[in-house]
C-alpha cells in the first residue's frame, strides 16, 4: 500500500465503493476473530460485501475467516461487522493490516469492538475464559503509523495513555455482572507469528507482565487510536501457554474452544452495542 497512492485517497475510494453497495454510516465497527464469525448472524443485514469487492482491502488467507463486511443493525444500532481479519504474518504490511480500521472510521464509526483468539500466559486463567484487554505490549517488530503522517487522519504522535477505552471497559464489566458472564481483565502482547512461541518465549512474555499473547489486535488498535476511535477489545483464551506444562497445539481444539465461547461473547457485544451512548449525548 505504501508508494502506490495516498492513504486518504485509498480510504475515500473504499468508502465510496461501500456506499454504492448500500453501506450506510455505522455507529460502531466490529472485527470478528478466529471462531467468532457467527456473531454476524445476529445482524439484521442490509448489505453484505465480500472483501474482494472493496478497493485496496486486504483479503484473509486464514481458515475460519470468511472475508465479508456486513452492514446492518444490532440491538437497534447501526454497525459494520468484519467477518474475519488479515494478519501481519500473512505477508501484508502493517498499513495494509490496519487499513480496514481506517475504512470503518471513514464510514463514520467512532467505536471499534474487536475479538481475538489468544494464548493464555496467566496461570490463573483457563481455556474458554473471556478477557477484556486493558493494555498491550507491541512486540510485532513494526507499526502501521511509521512513515509520513496525514494530519487529517490523526496526529503525528498519538497518545497511548488509554489505548482501550476505560468507559467501555467499565460498561462491559457491569454488563458481564448483569448477564452472569464472567470476564477477566489483562494485558495483551502482540507477536508477529505465524509460529507459536517456545517455552522460553512464553516465560519471557509472562515476565514482562503479559496475560495473553496473540498475532493481531495491536495494528488495529494503533490505527483506531490514531483516528480518534474508542476501542474495546475482547480476547478468548483458547489454550494455556504455561512453559512448565507446555503441550503441542491442536488447532482444531482452539477453534472448538473459540466456538464454545462465542454465544457468551456475542451476548456481551450485543449488550455493549445496545448501551453505547447515543451520538450527541442522547441516551
């Protein structure tokens, strides 16, 4: 994406194409990760657009990522839902990985909700737990904001004192109590992948304060913060990554755990969207 045109022009072109497909102005953008695509079934869809039809949009090569943008309503609120994401390890640049967030912002979304399947580093957490991300450590070795900055898209030096919106975190915690769906809170560490980590690497990641590890989220968060979006990130712990009891990863089991968590996560997301403050401070 670098060197072949202006980023703002690419966003404008993608937004224009989506408008022609019937995509309106969403209040929130939602990005669904591994095994969590069925949440899109709760959307009263008005438009479904394959990523291939969106100019400059990266297309996922990963199993379980459908590759569609669904626009419609959830809990009576306007949303744009991405069924599947792309990852740095697929060979895309960080700017390309972050581009869908730019497009969601360009469509009008000022809230971003994401989900990810992650490995658990905290021995007090279990596979199947839902975790609210409160902060992150970027060990992916790159950043989508590197390069010339477009001040119309965001500031040169975005402040990261609150990368995950505290008001949305507090709202979600209260909803989890109301719905009797337990949630954890913790720190996400982003790595490039695609290989899983060694026992020594898991030990290191835990020692720097991380509770979960994954191969996504960070570039999306950086683009969201840069663009002035409020970000709420869910992580589903699909396997325990404890260095002294490490077992080979079973991808089928990871997908199964993510799918089992999906109904609870879907309910939380639905309630959060329902209770988002109305634009203009109403509701």
